[in-house]
C-alpha cells in the first residue's frame, strides 16, 4: 500500500465534478431535443418521463456499471482513484456497490454531512463508504513517461 493512500475530500470532489460534467454533456443535448429550451426555464422538479430516465435512472445505472467493471467512474479513473473493500483491499462485491449507491442518499440528506465526513474521517470514508464497507484509494505511483524515438 506504499503506492496508495486514502483519497481525501478534494480529490474525490474533483472526480465527482468530472463525472457530473460528462453526464451533463451527454444528457443536456438529449433533454433539449426532447423538451426544448423551455425545459431549462421550467420550475418543476420533474418535467416528465424522459427527465427521470435521463437525469436519474441512466446516470445511476452508468455509475454502478462503471463501479462493477472498473471499481471507479470516469472521474475517479482520471484522478487515479479506485474503490476497494475496506476490510480486504480487494474489489468490492456487486452488492456492496449497489449498497454504496443507495447509501449516497443517506450521506446527502442531512445537509451533505455524510459526504463532508470524508474530510474528517481518518480513513477518508464518507457515510456511504462506511455503510457499504468500502474505501477510496488514490494511486500515488507516478505515471510512466513514454518517449518516442
């Protein structure tokens, strides 16, 4: 574990921002095609069926699929983070990944305290990590430099 450390609040926030931007770039044009520009001015929380599918269901599926196959989302991969089982250091089970996703809601509901907890905890675990039995690690090992020639 010399090449890895617990991933802290700010690097994880950066990874989440990358993921959010990717989802926005994919979903926004489709939503605009379906609902038109009025969608962006609408004050309703949910506009319709495709709003729910594109903004909630598909992102949830994508996140869980990335976790299952890569133990990371694209944002985590870009920032060299990986989700592992807190006890063994191995890849978490599919059930842990599903539980981790659902536990995000528990982490978010009390004023995001469960996410902020990452900055306080000695193992940098948010409540969703604690409930799912996971930790997020950052690879400190430098990337290999490729020279042409």
